[in-house]
C-alpha cells in the first residue's frame, strides 16, 4: 500500500474520530449567596443528568457574588441582598428573584428539641447585642413557660463574611428593635457586639452544632440538613409560628413583585397571622451585555429549566418557588440581556 493511500486512510480515520466526538457540554459558572446553595446544588445535579450541562457554583457569600459579577469573572452572581434599581443601572446589571426561603434561629441546648424553644424579635436582638447573657434570662423564660432553660452563658455565632443572610437577619432586627437599629443597623456585614464569626451558612451551622449553649441564624435548609435545633418565632401579628414552607409561603404571598423596580423587595416582618418573620428571597445578577454570550445563554436555559421543573426539589428543602406570574415578569426582564451587537439572547 502506497504512502499516499495510507495518508488518505489516516485522514479519513481522523475525520471520523472528530465527527464521533460528543458536543462539548456547557459549563455555567456562578458565585455568591450560601443561602440558596442546597437547592442550586440539587437543581444542578438533576439538570446535568437531563442535559449534560454542568453548573459550577461557588458558595462564597452574597458580598463575594456581587464582587465577582461586577468583575465579570463568572456567568452570574447570586445575592440575598438585592441591589436597588439605581445600583443595577450604574453597574449595567439585570436582577431577578430565583427562590424564597426562611432564616431560622438555631440553638445547641441539652434537652431542647426542634420547636421546643420560642423567640421574638426584641429578645433575639438583645441576645445578639449581648444584653441578654444567659439562657435562663427572664425575657427568654417568659416566652418559654415550662421549658427547662440552663443558667449557662449564651455563645453567639454570627457570619464573618459579607452575607445576604446577615442583611435579612439584621434588617429584621432593625425593624423590631430601635436599639438594634441605632446601635448596629442592617447590612451584609455589621460590627457585631458579641459572638464568634463563621463563614457561610455552612460555617454557622457547623459552629452551632459543635458549641454547647450556642445560638446562630441560618437558612432553614441548613437547619434541616444538619438536624439542628431550630426555634419557633413570634411574628408581626404576635402569633407563634413554626419555620416551615407554609409559614414562608404566607410571608411571600404579600410580595408585590410587579411594583418593585429591579425586583428590589425585602420580605422580613411581613403581616399575616401565619407569616414567618424572617423570610427572604435570593436573587440572580447578570450583566446586560455579558462577556460570554454563549455561557449567558446556557445560564438562562438552566434558570428557565429550574423555574419549570425545580419546584418539587425546592419544596423538599423548604424553599418557596417563585409564583408563575413572577416567572413571567422575570422572563420579560431577560430581554435586557443582549449580545455585543444588541440582540436579545436566544435560548
């Protein structure tokens, strides 16, 4: 066989090999809030099995997510602290709510099971300010008649990183405690009067789990997954409520997304007898003109799939999916994300 024929066979073999290679699966990159990480991980696993496309999501806190999307080092950022319409415009970003959930107080107390202990907003504020120092303080005892509370000192655990969970938690405390509002305030990171810091919802959950007589605050899925002891709450109407999907949904039901510019809406201390008082949304941020239009298109396909098929998975982790009318509003907003030549992304 001549060398010329051999070369033609080799070339044909090479072409055949290339033709038979699978199309490269898309890899979507995101970073930010730890609050939605459990549901994003669950969605990503199911989506990869169905489509072959992967999601690489870094659970680094809302502050980190905002920084990374501003720098365009990821396809999307995620934050539990929404940016205001003027901030979005200045940064050329589009924002929308992806899912809702509840923030819960969690404790590590001998003999206390989930739901055995109850808090109200003013008492939580005093605990996290260091004003209430022991578990048998009269203010806690009054909320928990018949519960055997230790005389031990309270160990406070809070977030150490820039966190949307902290923003919503401190926003709530600012609404229910004038002292908290004037002395500490609300932000993704605050000057904590007492306590030890831990990174992410994961870090707070682990610290509370390992520290006797401690209290912290985490997104409810972390309490559930780590089998932490959560506390019930007295809500805006003075009613005792349990942190579950029903209570989070009751708070979310009052959300007027249609009249919220840039979808900026805070769900803490909502009215309603069944409303959980520390309910929050988590948001996605994307540039109006992404650096990589193909990656942005893949991300929108994923988010569209999550809205359509992720409901049961979200509910299984006690997250609240966005209502259908809100999803319609969100998809209209996606038209603002355009290619370099000004055309809306096709997905």
